[in-house]
C-alpha cells in the first residue's frame, strides 16, 4: 500500500510542476497532501497494531502458570 501511495504522490507532484494554472496546481497540491496524511495515519495504525498485538510467547507463559 505504501508503494502505491508513494507513486500517487509522485505522480501528483509531477503534475504540480507541469501545471501553469494556479487553480490546478492548488488542487494537485491538496490531493498530494491528503495522500501523505493518509499514509501517515496508516503507518501509525500499523505501528499501534504491532505494539498492542500480544506475543505468543507471553500468552503461553501466562497460561502455563
């Protein structure tokens, strides 16, 4: 998923550089910022999921006691 988001951001960045109309440049810039925000949220969620996920060794040690 990260690779697809990165590719989409790069594509939008290319369009921003090529665009001569300020209105279009603003729209592409906002779209790129939105994608970067989504990427940050997904990354944070994945880190939280890994941090909160119980490890099997701790679970086995607890149930053996």
